[in-house]
C-alpha cells in the first residue's frame, strides 16, 4: 500500500476486464478513484473509502461529462465490445473524444489511454477509430500515455471449455504463423498505473507484452491438453474460410446492417488468424518478439492452471467466439 498519495484519478470503462484491475491497482496504491460505470453495471470494491462510483446513462448526443468531477488524471479503458463500425466509432472515438474535451476544460495533468498493439497495422474499423482518437489525443497538448498491450489472457481462453469437454483445439493453418506475448490483467493494470509517475512513459505510445517466450496457438493447445489431462486433438482450419465467407456475405452487406456487422466480425477473425500481437517492425515488414517490451511476472500457463482449479472463472467469451 502506498500512503500519502492523494491524486484524483477518473477511470472510464471501470467495469471492463482491464478497467476493474486498474481500479483495484489504484486503490491499492491509495489514489482517490472515481470510477465511471453504466447504470446497469456494478463494480466490486464499492466498500473502499477511496472509491467513488459514478453511475451514468451514456447515450449518443448526451452531455454525460457534465456529471464528472475535476480530477488530476484520466485513465480510459473504453473499448467497443463488438468491434463493429458504429459501435467502435461511438465508444473508441466519440466517448473518448468527450473525455478529452472534458480533460482540456479542467486542464488535466495526464491522460492515459488503453489502446491495442494491433493498431500498428490497421485494417479494421475499430483500429481506424482508435487511431483517429490517438491522433487527437497526441495533438491536444495534454500529457498523455498510450498503452498498446498484446493479447490478454482472457482473449486466449475461448477454447478452454472445448478442451475441458474433450473436443479438438481449433487452429488456423499450421497454428504457428501467429504469436503473442500475452499479458495478465493484473500486470497490465500495474503497467498502466506506473505511467502516472514514470516520466519515461509520458507523451509516448507504449507497446507492452507479458513475460516471454512468445506463444503460438499450437503452444496454447499443448498447454491446455497437458493442464486438463486430455488427449491431444488439433483441428486445422484454412484461413481461406474467412475469404469464402466474406465473398458470400459482402454483396448482401449493402442491404443489411446485421450482415454488415457480420462481415466486420469475419474481417476481425481473419486479422487475428493472420497477424501476430507483437511489435511490428515496418522496415523489416515483420513482427518481432525480441523488440516487444515485456512487463510483469504472470504466465499464461499459470492462468490456464487457475481455470482448471477454479472452473467458475473460465471466461464466457460470448460473441468473441467464432466457433463453439
């Protein structure tokens, strides 16, 4: 516990996967925390004296920042859930822009943004929305830190129940084309909060992964088969699956918003089937694990073990799952 620190920090996206961990880390370091939550959501740690929960109805064209207090630091963990164009333009760009205008009005000390390492090679609607806001933040004149994490532990857990139930682990192609340095929510929260006092993190975009070595989908499969003591069964799917599906659905997407959203989800699936979540060396046109900064101590293998020992913690990936 860090005593004597009385800076006021506003956390947007406080009920999200990373947002909850950031709130916990800030409270542990004795910051005064203002956590924004939607009215239908609840937040843990509500009995903490340093925590102030701001419950809001946030809709399009609403001046929701009027209800926010003056603070020293804003940490935005806002991110669209679907990645579809309308959703991401609203959440990743518009809501963050609202926060930025508020920050400028109160002459904020520091704006910390949770972004994503995949914006290095943008091909998707949510990446373009994030980049638009990143550019606005960087040119605002405020002190900023833009954190670009690699894969989250949760995002690499969509097939845990498959393995637990004796099914095959699904990989695209060989399962070795892509890799990442996955980072836990606890380590990422520590890294984000460290940006407050670390001048080396100011006015920079900061790629960060967890401790190595880099992990491929095949590596994930090997871990899960071993941890859950299941026979090794791997099913290889051609990445061209996405191309075929896109060819079929794209013409129809001009007449249906629902189909248009499905097309975007297929594009997202194709992207993650083909691109690594590592530092991208544009000159070499290659991802490079050795150039991806590493932070923290927690390993994906340990996380998978915790899901075996406490199955109620296996995340429900919901709409993120392409196959079940």
